[in-house]
C-alpha cells in the first residue's frame, strides 16, 4: 500500500475475488470508496503455460479490467514480466534531462545578445554602441559575470550536496572530464586552464 494505492496478488481468480471482497467490505465498513474505473488487473503467466483468458472478477459490483501492462508507482509492469520498455523510457528521460543541461555556443550568443539588448533598451543605448563600458561604469554585472556567478553557485551547491549520487559523481573522473566542469573552469579562470 502506498498512500492511496493498493496492489493485491493472488495465484487464482477465486483467490483474487476473495481479496477484492475483503477490500470492498473494509471500504464499506470505514466509509471509503474505491475508484472502480481505475482498478485494473494484470495476468502474469509463465512462458511454458498457455495464457488463460481473464475471468470475471468484480470490485464493488464493477468488473475489473485486465490489461497487458499497468503503471504502478511510476513503473510500467508488463504481463510478460519484461521491463525493457520501462528501462528504455527511463533511459530516454535521462538523455532528455542531460540535453536540457547542455547548451550550444549559438544559444549562448543569443542569450548574451538578448541580455545586452534588454540593457540597451532600458538605458537608451544605441545598438551600435557596446554596453560593457556602460555596465562597468554603473556597477552592473555583465552577461559573463552573471553567468560566472550562476555557474559558481551551482558548482558550490553540487560540491556541498549530501546526495549520494552527486557525491559519487564528484569522486569520479567523469565529473572533472565533463563539459560542465570544463565550461565552469574556462569561465572562471579563462585561458589559464589550458
């Protein structure tokens, strides 16, 4: 049982019906209800046996629908007991997350231009004039200073994290060979790192 989710296992349809009757009686006794429309079943059968047709099993008078796969607590459970699809989904999610962290030089140039153009608009500086001298004379952080500051804060959060996986990553060579660490070092120390 997890929060409001219940998972019931039984080696037979009659045993499953008995367990569902107990759940229904408990719900009635404690004035709670089950969402019978969301109640589903999965029939697990070893490969050496022929998959039997699902029997009619009911929860509070509503027939339980049997599916080939269900999502339980964020994990896809298949009747074949294979988890290839769920692993593939999680691999895609990891790559997607990594791609969000990665940036290209083109996108950084666009971001720098947007930052500087916004500054030009607020201070009525013509487009053909550099904003850097104006920012320095008025003690306003340049785009590179903001980027260095944010990267440094992120790096410090990573190095002071108590998360096991982040600590493990920091202890490996992969962290110091990563593009993040290279970009961090280059922005912080410039050409001294090369």
